[in-house]
């Protein structure tokens, strides 16, 4: 057997994926009888069952508007899951000055520091994945992030899971079981299609599968679907890694060191 043939029969390295979940503590609307806390507990149970670490990115403004929602982020931290910064009030960078952006960052930190439990909370996820309307705005925000010691939590796999939040609440509240079943089917179909799509983009940009960073949201429908979604990724051959492990790949160097010049955002712009 030649070396070339032996190499050809080697199994392809399993692709890696890190799970990240935005909008803690609240991603509305919720069906009757469900809440931010019930949704979060379902998500945490699914992560525990599959032994998956997932960063939860917070908007602490909710804990000021409704102090009861603090229980959500406390439950997240108590489950041993890490927390990151999603901007205090989930504002578009395109609508803020650099000083306002810095305040959005800093205003989240008291809650993060209280609940981080020694875990690395210096990860930032841009709300709306909005890195600014100009190269100058993007550079200014990265200067702020570098000043405060943050790394950017990139998004390299996404299937707009947020789009199922409101339809699920409507179907559930109206007792439309067939509608809920259709939403479940469409959600899993979108997840499967996104795998093919983003693996294709990764291979076009990097000639390989980079470790992917998946964007999800902390909704009631996510709580319902996450057990099936995590199993889907395993069935598709993925292994779960932490955000830090995924972004230790050279493809993310400009994101973990925001003082460097920014490369094109995500995989779709590369």
C-alpha cells in the first residue's frame, strides 16, 4: 500500500463547533406559561445533557427594567456556563459614537464581574452582528475593545434561529400543534442547510473546515429545540468545543486580538 493510498483512507478530521447564545436574559416573546427563566432552564438542561459549554451573552439593561430577570443570568452562572458581553442595551454600533459604545461595554461589566466565577467574561458579541457602517467606525470600536481587554466572539455559522421565536409563541398560544410541528421541521431543515452552506464558505476562504462559532438565541423555542439541534450536529459529525478553543484557530486571530487590522467580517465577506 503506497503512502498516498494510506493517506487517502484516513478519516477526515471531525469538524468542530462552539455554541454561543445571545440575548440573555430576555429574548421575547414567550408563550403563555413560559418565561425567560423557564426557557433558560431548558437550554441549560440540554447543554448539561450533551456536556457542552456555551457562552451566554448578556444585555444587563433587562435586569434594571425587570430585576426578576436577574435570576436568568444567575441560573446560567450557577450551571457553570460562562457569560460574555453583548452590550448593555443591545444597541446597533452604527447608531453610536465610540464613547457611547464604550459605555455600552462598561455598563454590562458589574453584572459580569459578579457572576463570572473566575471564568473569562472578556468576550464581546456585537448586537445584530453590526460592526459599524464604515471602516472608521469598525476600527474605533475595535480600539475600545482592545483597550478594555476584550476579544470578539465571531459568528461563522448561523441560521437566523431568532426568526422562529414569535411564530412559535403564536402557534403555541393558539393551540396550533400542526403549526408547531411545521416550525420544528423548518428549524432543523434550516440548521442542516446552514451546515452545508458555511462549510462551503469555509473551504472556499480557508481550503478547510475552520472551527465554527454558532449563533443561537435564548428563546422558548430554542429551549424546546436545543436537544434535537445538538444531536443533529453530532449526527453531522461535529464535535463540540469551547469558544476559546474554536477561536484559537488562526482564522480568528484578528478577532481575539482586536488591536490588529480587521479582516472581512464573518465568512460571507471573505
